C-alpha cells in the first residue's frame, strides 16, 4: 500500500489509456464539434417539414447516423478524460461545453422522430422496406409511437438534457471530489483512505483490525454526506417518475423496462427467485468464511474475504495479458488480436490516482476502439475483472464491425452477458490448468467471491432495494436518507438472515454505487450471468459449435431483443429454468469448496 494516493500527473503514462485514438489534439475536437454543428444545420434545413415520404425519411436517417457517430466520439472523449480525474477543473469545463453542444444538437434534431411518426404507418413501413440500414431503427420507433410526446415537448426535454442528467454528475462530484476520506489509524500506523482504496483494497483486507477500521472510517465519511446524496437520488427518481407519467406508463418500472425490451415478469423473477433461493447457499458460504477465518461473529464487513488469501498470487499487468489471452483464445484469432491491441495501443487505464472513477467499466465509441478503466491492485482477482471488461470490449468490437450505429448496441438486459461470459470462460480455463486441490478451491472460490458474489449478490441486492424505492415513488411518496438507510438495511438483513450481522454503516451502501442513476441497471448483471452460465456449460459440452453460436450473438449487436439473442445461443429466458439452473450451480460450487476445505484440513 502506498503512503499516499497519487495525483494523475504522477502516475506512469504507459499504464494509462491513450485517448489520441479518438482525437489527437484539442484542435481536432473543436473541428469535430464544428462539423457536428454544420451537419445539424444541414439536416434542419433540408428535412424539417419534409419527412413525408420513404425516400426523405431514409436519406435523413442516413445523415442522422453520421450525427450519432460524431456525437458519440465527442462525448466519449470528454467523458473519458474526466473519468480518470474528477479533480481536473479544465476537463470538467470542456465536458460541460460538449454536453451543452450535444444537448443543443439533440434539441434541434428532435423533430426527426416526431415528424416520422406523424406519417401513416404505411409510409414508415415503405421506408423500412427500402433501407435495411434503417429498418431496425424504424421498427423501434413504431414501437414507441403509443408513448410518443409532441414534437415541441420532445424538443423542450432535449434542451433540458444537461439538467435532466445532473443527478449522476452531482453524485460523482460529491463522491470523487468533495469526500475527503483522509487517513485512519491501526496500532499506531496511519493508512491512506479513498473510495478506490477502500473498495479495491481494504474491503478485502485479511487483517481484521485494518478491514474493520477502514470500514468504520469509510462509513463515517459517507454518513456525513447522506442527506445531500439522498436529495440527489430523490431528484433522480422523481425525474423518472415524471417521465413515466408524461409518456403514459403505469409505473416507473414499466417506463424503465420499455427500452430493455423485456417483461415485468422477467424483471421481477430475476430479483425474487435469487433473493429467495440463492440466500441459503450464500449463508452457507458466509458460515464457511467464518469458520476458515476464525471469526467470532460474521459481519457485513467480512463478506468479501477470500477463502484462501495466502494462496492468491500477486500478478502484474504484463502477466495478466498472458492469462487473459490464453484463457480467452477459445473465442478465436480475431479476439486474441483484439487483446494484443488493447495492451499494445493502451486501450486500458490501469493506474490508481486521486479523483479517478471507482470500479471498472468499458466505453466503446463507434468508429474507434473500446477503452477500459480499471484500478489494478496486483491481485489475481483483477484478472477476472479485466476479462469481464474485455468481454464488453469484444462484444462491441465485433458488433460494430458487423452493424451500423443504430444496430450495434443491445438491450441493457443483455449487456452484461458477454462480460460475465468471459469470467466463466476464464474460470473454466483455469480449472483445466491444474488438478491440485488447493488450486481448484482457489478458482472455485474466486468464481463465488468475484463472479457470482458481484453479479448475483451485490447487484441483485441493489436491484431489490431499488425496486422498493420505485414502489414508494409510484405510490406518490418520496425518499430521504433515513428511509433509504432503512430500505437498504432491511434488504441486507432479510437476505443474510442470522448468519451475518449487518453492522452499522452497511445501511449506507446505497451511496457507493452510481448504477441507481442509470435506470434498472443493477438486476441486469444477474440476468446476463444467467445466460453466460448456461452458455459456458454448453461450450464445455459441445465445444466449437457453441462458441460459434456465441460469437454470432456478439456480432448481432442490437438487431434482436434479449429473448432472441439468448435463443441464438440455445438459452430460453422466457422461463425460470436457466435462473434456477444457475442458482443450483452456485450451490454445487459452494458445496465443493466446503468439501475441498475439509479434505485439505491442516495441509494449507
């Protein structure tokens, strides 16, 4: 652990990403912004009031694809620069400048969808027949027709976009700029603390004194801001409620699910079945951790401990490349070449520094290559995180090569399937490398503590809590810090039961995650991993045929809905069977970890 948190200008450049792949200079960015302004004016001049036939609709949409590409490149460049250093005021200003421009562009062009929908459906259907490139976009537009607002209202909403998107921005400013966690002390030794250091280091620390002192200090600082952050979150959910009402949806949840192209039944099933049927398995796992670590009373603060922390080898960035490339080679030569490029061309930001966004993500601007943010801790579990983000990268790398920008991005429901699939492939690869019991137990426990805990527990509990918030909002109520804390604590206590004490501070966990500002995102992690688990088992059984099916799914992008995409890989998500199969599989892994622990005994 470093004595202090480095500033962005102090980190190694070779461990940062290279944004020049998007634009090589500020002049190029400004030129792109001007090109976007000119293109916008051209579309307004040539098409406003003229979208009355199939030909004009298609030629206009051809231009709109160019607008979307340019907008995506500009917004990605500005967002990525800010995400690695929220303390950089110059980049913050440039990001706001871009946001304002994109809002104006969206407002100016808001007439396009409205005018298309004013046509008789036969005109739109003719446009679909005449352009395969625009067909899927127009199909989606027709689907939205019952909920479409007037052109003037849509223009007003587009103009207000920067304000409408403010909650997440304010949340991140509070989290990454204003919250100074300082240091904490254990046995006379001082330790630096930040969001990234807590979530990437101390939350997993094997030293109980350090782990619990860090949690106490971290939670104390969160609590100092709970009323502010609750106010921001209340603004977010009330905005979503207002939009649901404006568009005529019965509930916020129905409104947010609409774009995901899945049913309310599928959403509720994912939360309810896991909450009820996975809980006994995870309580058993918590009990096992308690026994292994000799903990008198298992607490929420102990749940991320490793089954065998002394066994997990440290790993460098360079070493990680060999692991992921070898592990993921089953996905083919093109995929391996992408991984080579990711390391060689600096697609990945590995460093830890003050003001850097927490967690990990992948951003894939159309027409360039993906960018991955991660904070490398030199722990082997980071290989799974890296494989996860490379799953997103590989997905969009393939989909963008095979689909235009209208069709490249699938439903949010499916977005985490390719990423979690890579984690499963890595685990299956590692299990084949070594038959030694301790190694096998380490891999299996990594699957539980990393892949399944993160996606099937952490995010599912977020989803359960989030659904309770929306129920209150749909009934005309509001939320505040005290209520949010109560909802979060209740969600945690019911899931973990008597096996885990939900210690003070755990109720503020809702303040740690920005997913709540992205609609119904949390539950999709388990939805994606359900699909990934079923497909990964099929690959083990059938080999190349299953791999080819999966690669075809990745290339399809957003051309099909989640049910259709899963069906391409021979998984039927219209029933609860894949989910129940996955929960049973998790239980089997935990049982084997317990058995291996007994067999290893004192041999550790």
